[in-house]
């Protein structure tokens, strides 16, 4: 039976919290980048930029 390194990593509460903050931050940054990209794309189609 293989050991799952992810389960071994998140057994420690501090590491679990850091991983949670990292994933949450990545989701926020990704959402912001998609929004900015969409606005720039719309502005390019309209011809403002």
C-alpha cells in the first residue's frame, strides 16, 4: 500500500492552514486576472484601446 504524501503533509495543522491560505490567495488572484483580462478584451473589441 502506497502512502499518500498529501495526507502526510496536511496532518500538521500549521501546514494545513498555510495550504489553505495559499489556495485561497491563488483563487483570489486568478479571479482578479480573469476579470482584468475580460475587461481588456472587451475594450479591445469596442476599439477603445
